[in-house]
C-alpha cells in the first residue's frame, strides 16, 4: 500500500512541477507568444479575405459601362478670384 501512495505522490509532484514550469515559461515569453499568435491570426484572415475578394469584386463590377460621353472641345469662362 505504501508503494501505491508513494507512486501517487511522485506522479502528483511531476504534474504540479510540469504545470508550474509551463506557467513560468508562458509568463516569461508572453509577449513573444502573443506576437506569434497575432501574426498567425493576421495571416489566416489575410488568406481568407484574399480568397473571397476576387469573387466579391467580380460580382460587383459590371461587365460593361455606359456609352462614352463626348469630350468637350471648349471650356467655360474664367473664374474671377476676389
């Protein structure tokens, strides 16, 4: 029975030590980890937008334009400044 209790104590210690170690690592590298995560999210969003944008633009831009307007040959009178 003592061996089982000792095994459970060692296993518990290893679990607590690993959680403490991960917490310390995350706390010391928080800025770097946050920046990496932010860059991954920005890259993911950029990929999604770039994939969807051509389809959205193609649907919004008409295939034809209105008839050309004639180009004026003369302009209006001068605008007098005060």
